[in-house]
C-alpha cells in the first residue's frame, strides 16, 4: 500500500500493466466464450463500442492509428486530446477446450484527479490519463445519465448480441 496516497497496489494476470479502480471509474466486464481464443476477439470490438458510445455523446475522442502494431498495442483504448480516457485489459482463461475472456474496460468518468495523475496509462511512460469530467466539464451532467444506455446499444450493434445491463441511476453506483 502506498500510504502517501492511500492506494493499494495489487498485481494481477490481466492485460495492461496498470488498472485503476476508484469511485468514478466505470468498470465494464465482458465474460464471453471466444471462438478462436484470441484477445483481439474482445479487445477491438470493445474498443469500437467505447469509441462509438462516446462519439454518439459528442465527446471528443480519438484512437491511435497504428495501435494494432505489436509495439503499440498498449495504445489500444480511447484517447481525448492525447490523454487516455478508457483502457482495455483482458485475460483469457482456458476451461478444457473452451476459452473465456475475463475483465474488460475502464472508462474514467469522474475519478479523483490526484490519483489519476499518478498513473502512466497502460504503462506508457510520459502519457497522461483524463476523465469525462475533465474533458466535458459541466456537460458531464447531461451525458452521464445516458452513458450506460448508449453503451448498451452500441455494444449490441458491434458485438451483434442482445444484452441486459442493469439500470444505473446514481453516481454512487457508477464505479
């Protein structure tokens, strides 16, 4: 535990070198059987879902053009003004012949800025993270109530599945 910042560091085996859990970080978990067992079966469609969701809500977002090159795979995710807004990390577990994805994505909605700036997003030295609160300012209050609904619709479109996402009604439940 980093007593100086009251942050507990926990090592895991999932993708990405850093995963930040805090109030105000929307955690999106995708547990699915993969056809071929490649993380890209979940990573790229999940990235596309987040991108389309935020774009539909008029959030200025971008992706690193060459992020699919092996040396730039840590750049997968959603960015805004050169700062990482959403990270994606999956882990593939084998259960007999089945291969199941675990974990998913983290979207920084309104995390503590003091903690967020301690992180090199996805281990990329010299890059910063941002949040919807920072990017949108007061506009966040208009977007936040629709965020999960738009995400659910885009998830269904991109993955070509039906989903059931519980209704989120208060800031305290978005974490």
